[in-house]
C-alpha cells in the first residue's frame, strides 16, 4: 500500500498515519520528495484495507500494490485449471469446448432436436435457460423446474453435458440437481449472496462478466466462489456495455488475454451476447479462439422466428455449422482443437 | 412497432412479416420508399414483442414506438407519487427528504450518536447497512440481523425513519420486519428474483440505478416492483460508470429530469456514491436539488477514520451541517423545502 | 514516480532501473515487501517521464505521483483566474457570466434579433458558429468569414461580447480578428496544432472538454494553451459520452467541482450540449450553478423550427427567460450573481 | 424518416409537420395507432435532415431510416475497395498487409535498422511518426519534416512503403510529399478541416477511429474524405475508450465485422494501441485477422527502453517475429495470406 500525501500535509499528519498502521503490524518507508511525501507500507497489506486511509488528514491518494484477489490468481496457482465434466469433456485443456443451444428451453421436442443437431456438429455442452433474467416483467420468464427436467432428460438422451442459469439463492440446490454446470449471469455477477451459495456447492460454475465490470471486479467475484470452496470456476466474457450502439454489446477481446494472464481459471467467450446479432457471431467466435479462449458459448436455434427470447442473436443450424468449421481451423492455427 | 426492411427485401419477405403479425391482431401500414420499405404496425404492440422480427428474412431494423414500461409511466399516472412514511415524513412532495447515516451499521452506541446528530441537523431518514455488498469476500460483510436490530432500536429511540439494503430473496421478510424502507442496491437492480420478492411486500422501497443501467432499464426494474403490487417505489440515482477516473462514479444529473419526466415516481440523489469523495458530496447534493430531486441520501460518519466501509465518501458532521445549510438555500430557490 | 515490480523481479532488474534513473538525477527509495518490491523515485519526476519504465524487465506497474500539468494547477496559482472581457464582463469572479445565442449564425437580421433578446434577458456574451463541425459533409458547414462579420457587427450594435468556434490552425488569426473569445470545440480538444496556435494568441479562449476526455486530459489540453503563453483560458464542461441514450450526452456535473479544485481556471457549463434536449436544459443550467460553475453557455433560437443546426436543444426565448430567472435564484443561494 | 408523435399531439400538430415536409417534396404516410400516431416520410430523406423535426410541437422522436453515409457504403459499391501502393503492395485484397515500425521516428540509423528488420519479417509498410499528438506539451513532439525525410530515405533504401500521421491542415502537402499513406489519428477523426484537406489530395489515407466514435461517426468521417474526392481510404480500428482500466483501450473486435458489412473500405486493426501493452498485442493481432481485417498496424522497436514514446506497447523484434508467425497461421485458417 502506498500513500501519497498532499503538498500541504504536516509532519503530524504523517505520524498519525504511521502510528495507525503500526498498530496493525505494518512498517512504514517514507520518501520525502521535493513536492510530495510518499509512504510505502510493508507487511500484511490486507490489514490496511480496513482503514479508510483516504480520509486521514493530509492524504491525497492511496494506491494498492497487491491485487485484492488471491485464490484465482496465477501467483496462487501457476498451471491452468482444467475442469472435468461428464462424457469426458474438459474445459481449460488443449481442446476448446463448445456450449451451444437455445436461449430458453421451450419444450422437449424442440430441445431434443437442437441438442442432437449441435452434438453432431461438435458441441460438447448443451445450453438452455429455465430461469430467464428478462428486462421486462411482461416477457417470458422461462419454464422453471419444468425446463430443467427437459434439459436433463435431453442431455441424457443425447449424451451431452448441460448448463443452465441460476438466478436466486433459493434455486441453487434445485438447479444443481439437474445440470452439470451452473451459470451465473452477467446481471448477477455481483449478487454476492448468490456467489456465496453457489460457491458452497460442488458443481462446476460459469461466471459471466457483468456488463460494466472491470476484469478485476470479475476476478473478485470469482474469488467469492473459490473462497467458499468451489474451485471449478470458468470465467465467461460476454461483451461489455460501451457507447457503441451498432452492436448490442462490445466483445472485450482483450479481456481474454488479460484474464488468462492474471488467473489460472479457464475463459469462455460468448460471441452471441458479445455481438447481439447473428451476422457477427462467427467473427466473434473466431476472434475468441484466436485470442486464446478455452471454450465458446453460442446460441443456436433451429427456428429463430419462433424463439421465445434472443432470436436476433441465435444462429440457424447451417450458420452454426459454418462457425464450427471455421473456428476449428482457427483453433488448429493456435495449436488447439475443437 | 416499425420494421425497416433491407434494400434487397422481397415482396415475399414483406408478406411473410405481415401475415405473422396479422395472426397476433396487428394491422400493417406499408410505406414503400425509393430505397427502403417500412412497415408500421397498429394494434397491441406488446403482442409483437414476443416475435423476434429482427431475424425475419429481409428485416434490417425493428424500432419500438411505445415505451416498454406501463405502470411507472407518466402516461399511466400523471401526478407525482408521494410516499408516506412514519413520523409524518413523505417522499415526493414539496419537502425534499434527507436520508443520512453511516455506510455500515457498526454498533449501537455509534449508530445512536450519528442518528441523533443527523436528526438534529434535519435528516428525516436514517440509513445504515446490515447486509453489505462488498467487492471482496475478505471485506466486512455487515452485522446482519444484529445490525437490523440496532437500526430499529436506534430509529425508535431517536424518532427517525430507517432504510437498509436487502440483497437476498431469503432476507426480504427479515429486513422488512425491522426497517421502514427497503433498499435495493445498484448491483441488484436487475436481480429480478429479488425485485419480484420485494414487489410482493407492502414496504416502501428505494431502487438504486445500476451502474451501467440506462434510465429505461431502471424504469423497467421499477416496473417489476409495481407489476408485483408494490407502488411505493423511489428511484435513486447514485452515479454511473464511465471512463472518468477522477471520481468513483459519474453522477448523472440529467437522469433526474429525465426520470421525473417519464415517471411519476420520486427520485432520490445519492451524491456520496455519485462522487465517491467527501470533497465533492455537497456540490453533488446541491446540483441534485437544483435539478429537481425529491430526496437526498448522504453518508455521514462521526469518525470516518474508523468506519468499516466507504470512509472516503463519508461526511464528518460539520461538513454535513454545511451541506444541509446550502442545500436548504438551493431548495428554496427552486420552491422546495428541506 | 513509483515503480512496482513483479513478484519474480530479480535484484539485477532492480539495479538496472535504479541505474537508469540515477543518470537522470533521481534518487531511489526501495521498499522490499514480502510479496513485492516497490521503488519510489525522488527528484525531477519529469525527467523520468521520457523513459518507458513499463517495459523494463521486472516492472509490473508505474504510478505517477505528481500531476502532469503545472501552469493550470491550483498549486501553481491558488487564487481563481478572472478573465476580463469588453463591456466590463468578467468570467471567474462572483458574477456568473451567461453566453447565449444560436448554434449557427444564419443571417444578420436573425442574429440581431436574438442578440437583443438575450441581452435584455441578462446574457453577457453572444454565441454563434461561423465554422461548424458537422458530423456529415452534407450538412450546413457555417457561413465562414461572412458569419464572423455578422457576429462582430451585431455584437457592436447590441453592445455584447462575442464568442465563436475556431476549427483550423489557418483560421485562428481570422477568427481572432472578429470575436472576443475563441472557442475550441469538443472534437478539437486534442487537436494539439490548434491548441498551440490559439495558445500563441492573446485572445481569451474557451476550451470545451472532449466527449471522452478525462478531467486530467482536459487540463493537459489547457496546459498547452498556457504553456504557449495564453493564460486567459476557460474550461467548458459540455457533457461526456456514456452508454446512456436518453440524453445526447451525460452532463458530468462532478467535473465542475473537480476542475475547480484542481485548477484556478474558470469553468463554464453548457447544458444545451450536456443534455441535447430543450426539455432538460434549464435543469442542467441550475445544476451547473449549484455545483459552482463560473459561466453558462446556452443555445437560444427564436425559431428553432427553422434553425440550420441543433434545433432540438435550442431554447425558445420564453424558456430562456425562465431559465435565467431560476438560475438567478440558484446563484443567489450559492452566494453568486447572474 | 419516421416521426413518432407524443400521445397528446393534436391534429394541427400533424398537419403542421406534413405541410413543412411537403414543401421539401416529401410524401407522408400516417399510421394512427391506439396510443400514438406515427408519420413515415417517403422521398428525398436528406431534404428532411435540415429541419429539426424534434422541436416541432407534438413530436416525441424522429428516427432516420437511411444511413447518413453514401459513398462509403456497400450499397454504393458492393465489391471491396483494394488500394494500390508502391512495391506491389495492396490493402483490401486477399493478402493482409502489415504495417510496422516505431511510434516515433527518432534518427536515421535506428529507423533503418528497424525497417530492415520488419521487412525481413514480412512487413509491407513502415510506420513512424514525425508529428506526434502528445497529451502533454512537455513531451517529445516529433522531429517534424526532418523525421519525414528520414522516413522517406529509409523507405527507399529498404524498399518498403511508408505511412505517417498528419495533424494540421498546413502540413498536408508537406507530409504527402514524403510518404505513401497519410494517417489521420484518432484524436483528429472529427477534425473536419483536416478531413477536407486530406480528402482533396490523391494520397491513400488511413483514418483511425476516434476513441469514443461510433462506427457510424467513423464512416461519416470517411465520407468527408470520399466526398472531397479521395476514395483510397482505409479505416483503422485502434481500440475505444471504456470503463476498463486493465488495458489502455478496448479493442472493438466487433467493429471489424460491422465496418466490413456496412462499407466497402478496407479495415486495419492496430492491436498496439488497441491493447496498450506488449503482452497483449499478439493476441489482439490474431483476433483481428480471425475477425476479417485487411491489414495490421503494429509498433515495433528494437530497444523499447530507449523509445521516445509508447515504449510500453512496442514489441521487441523477437516478439514481432512470433506475432507474424502466428498471425500467418490464423490468416491461412480464414483463407487469407500475410
């Protein structure tokens, strides 16, 4: 922790700060510059985080030296985390996993048809929402447990892993019973109650980045999961909110390399939400693979005109097939497989 | 709903769209321009929202004519909503209510001292967090129910209304038992499960704007509350996330006038979070009053150096006193009282 | 300057950095923490800015201690700068100056009518664009020198100061000949050639904040003006670009207090561009005054339906009159005049 | 153009709007919905753009149907523009061109060494700044014409095309004399005087996207160039400004596919500025290629520790070699060459 003082800070101000930190076991190192005095503290920095040094008289700025996350960091664990799923699927290894399926689970027949199709085309994990976070209370909110039953049954029939979103602490146990991966959506990335609850399960979990979350905040939310005992965590970049309106979100491709450098956790890219339009999904998927992601999540629907949500960004099967073919070639070019 | 077709859209595309909308009871009005054909639909527009027209062949853009919110809109209710609270406090009338207190509830003695102080200085509502949404799992998470008991006891002793945040669907009943106003925090603005649960109580609620939520999304989240039966809703502008780093957030002062124009609900301004630094809180409070807000929420602590959270943006009692004095004068200048 | 090393930095890395900085006359102060080593440099920090320390082996982060601006800072000059203009108008003193007029200068008759009107209503400075920065090459680009002649003649006739935008280094001399204040527009805030050219004139200048410029960058652009010899500089907050689309820009009301704290230069608020809609201009103006601005800039047109640009955010004379009346009351409430 | 009226708009309001548009040769098509009346106008939409319909009584919103750009659009020219440069280099064809070199031109010897190196490693175009847009007036501003002479001499000696930035209308002729491609920097993307001046030359030009420019605004700035007679225009995505601070900018990978869909102009990706850190440049370059860009621009320096600007994002030769090798493989995977 580094404390930069104001030009008019007094010696008493300096002593007051040092004393307070000293009680917490920190040693001060003072640099008296021409214009400013700077104090560096050595010792258990976490201790200092509980004191709001910014409000101490004479303080101008307080800078953190250490990253606030521990368990998710590369310093804590240098090798990549590889998450093991049923059907010999892994996320985080050489093979890039593909999650595909409709936005919402609508009915058994439709789900089974899409599941077969995406599996044949190379998908490893079937996605589908049973509890849907919808901006409007008047929009379709998902089938709930009925949807989860469909997802589980289809997964078993087709022989494919499953993922579905959990939105409420009270649903965690329920959703965990039916699926292989719990998804925490972008809007709940800082729903800390939910993070704690999901962190205390043993289910693999995919944590979507909040639409205005920094990479640091995203990692801190992942830290909640690990700190509560769940180490099978995937990070999912799904586009951030910016001023640009030509696309629904701005896929932050930089975040893939940043997250891979700072953390050992696998990184998923969701080009469907990351672009918001079926016309740009394949380009986003290829870019994600080229940038080093460990998995892709893609919305696929065999009849987007009838989809109950997010039709505009769903790929028709033929487009998904093209995406898989081109993503596979890019994967090879970066020494990965799909 | 207006559908703009691509330049190469065919007559068959046009007919396909019209037919599909016709089944939902909508009448089409076609404008064939030199370069583009445009279809306007007349009838129950909500019906159309379930069809993803964007993916229909030949479609370029789909534009909504009607706002997606109903109950929160000025069209639904033209006069301002005035929320009645204990101790004859109202929010939404001529008098601008002031909510003040520490970020977190820390102990009875401290809370009582601050409560007396802010009441004497003119505050109407005592704030204090018992369940705290903290970015880091290692930071102080609040006293929980113990904190709520302190808040309630202090409120009764001092004779002041109380507000505290609820973060989890499972806590709604508990928190509602102890406080006069439930607060939904910025990070939970689109926690739709929580919105539904709080919407089904009878407690007044303050809905903070998400840090990257548009005014429209904020109103849609409020719509969840009203649609579930709770009409005693206040909107709270607390700063949005932008590229600017000189302040913790960017107080969106425009949002006050926009929300007041579009909705009948009262608007609260929180300059503490809106600026993130005690040096700018008073300016933000005055700006909020000048722009037409119905209430202020301000963090006050009598010893910020010992605060367990958000010390940097907490006002010392003397600064809060100054803020009240200057805000009062500005309130008069816009024909309001504080 | 503070250099934070990577956990795996070697002693040789540390020595390499210290040696290099030593050649520039800087003394190093090393803190060896448990997890990280941190080097603080004491001496002429500017010297270090030419070395890209970020790329030195072993370096993780480099933090600046001192602000990069000098002449614009409060440390350089603690009292407020007051700019003197013709007709005894000042900007930066107790009286809040008001700049008003149409977006573009359209013709003599119209301009004279508006000038008389805004002067009667209390405006001190007449605004009007002769060179217009238009997003589209097909939109009206302004009357050029003809417009400047009109502005000057009207200013003299009515007895009011004038301001107009300069967009091109080749026009600086020309525009300076006709107006009392040169305006540098938001899109040219980092047109450094223009800044140098305007900095070398003796004309007062108003520097608009770029739509995605941080306050620090804005002050650095002002620094270009002062460093080239022109100290009569006003800063103008005119809204920043964010994700919000309900308003054309987001008026950054925080920036007023931040700029006033960091700099001695006067701060103007432009609620017309800051909101983009006539319905919100008065609220923005009042908020600006309440937050401590030194001047307002407002677009006024007596017939917005016929305006050649920015009609949507122009006030009709009756609305401008209301704005003046209410801004005046708020000014009094913060011990200022209008 | 579509005009949506307020719920309380009168028949007189409607007639007033229709009359005014009728005078410009537009035919109105009125849809009277249950809640709103909507008017669609057919005819030369450009005519309408000069009337600020937003301010007409009764108007709620005005929506543009047609894109405001013409010459840059795919509708105007469906096949890709291919720009021909010396040494048989093209931009926009099957081969992805690579621009590489230092941020600033520093001296002949260094420039020649880097030029030889990047040419051997496969670069087609040598970059180097002679006029540098620096945030601080105290930073190195470039060698000016001396730098251009060095660039030209090195280009001829090594046999490589050259590109350099032009910042001032007065420098356009000068810079055009020395280089093969004029660069317009991000900060000047809406310097319309400069756009007009560069548009009236015959030199190929690369237009960088402004850091907060929408794709639409970027295309409108390109339209200025084409409308003034210069059709040899490349668009360059170099990262946008967002809330994220882990990287200097956010490379908007979506913008590549969006720009390629809307326009026939070639798209360059600059991962050096797009990420701001040498550690992420290669990932950004590969993502750009995978997303469909036509050229890459990369900062390379053989001694970043001594670079006079942007050292932190410059690649050492060995890292550039790795980038070229991996980008080449990705290019093949998307049926392109490097």
